[in-house]
C-alpha cells in the first residue's frame, strides 16, 4: 500500500518512517517475493517514498533487511519461549525432541524469517557499512544467546564452547533446509516425473526438526574437552 509522507523532521517521525519501510519489506516477502527479487525501487514505490528518501533512513536495501531480520528473529524467540513453556516431557518424549519440535514448528510458521536467515551470510551481510554490520552482529549475538538459554532450560547446561555452536547450527538448519525445500520449477518438475527422487524432496518442518534434534543430541554427548 502506498502512503504519502512529508519529510520527517523529528526523531519520532524518522522512527515512524523507518518502521514503515521495514514493515513494507516484510509485506513484500510475506507475499512471496524472494530476497533476490526485492529491489530498493519496488520497496520505495510500495512505501510511498522516492528511492533517495528511503536512503535517508537506511543506507542500502541490505540494511533494511537486516533491520527486518532483527525484528522477526526477536518475534520468533518470543513465540519459541511461549511454546517451550507449554511443553510437557511427561508423555515419554525426551527434552531434546520437545525442543526440536518446538523450534521446527515455530520456524515453519514464519516463512519471512526463514527466507531472511537463508540469505543472511551471502546477501544481507554484504553492502553495509562497518557501523551497520557491528550493530546487527551485536544484536544477533544477544539473540543467539537467548536462543541457547531457552534450549538449556529444557535439555540442561551445555559446555561453554557448545553454546555458540548450537545457535549457529540452528540458523544453518533454518536457512539450509529452507533453500533445499524450495526447489526451482525445473527441479520440482524433475521430482514429479521421477518418483525415485521423492525422498530428496524434503518437508521443511521435518528437516529442521531432524537437524536440530541431531545437533542438540551430539552437543550433549560430545565431551567438552573436544569442543573448541
């Protein structure tokens, strides 16, 4: 939806503009636009600003997407915390399986998060200044540690060396599985025409669940002395 904006003159007005830009990016991705397809020109058109005006608030398209990732990742962690607080291990399901199921279910409900995580290192972290990069990484590290804290409440304490490894592995599971579970039209046609390839067409939620369960199990079992 296009909105006409007067030039922001106060910090409050600038914050409103920034929020509108980020929310518009979220709407575009939520409608099925891929990160690779989302242009700054289209974003500016949809938000109702000239491209040059968008650049008053964000230095690049990637800076917009990093701000959006920060928002949606925090929202996901809120949902994950709520989900884990409702879990009940009394039904014979291990804490590791409960964690893996909660992560996979809440992630699968958030395609915008998945699309952004899948493009973080190869796209979103490029074409930004050192200042923007550092601000994003500091926030991302805090979110990673919050994720680990939520997992540890369920499965027990991990060795210090395993904490960042766990957070990184969850992100790899989210991003890697997202790419593999969204085949190109040609690859999708190949799956349809060759039933023997069906096993290679992964279900996203199942793939994330299995990867997370495997990683958490391995980190809990591996001696701390072997983890760097």
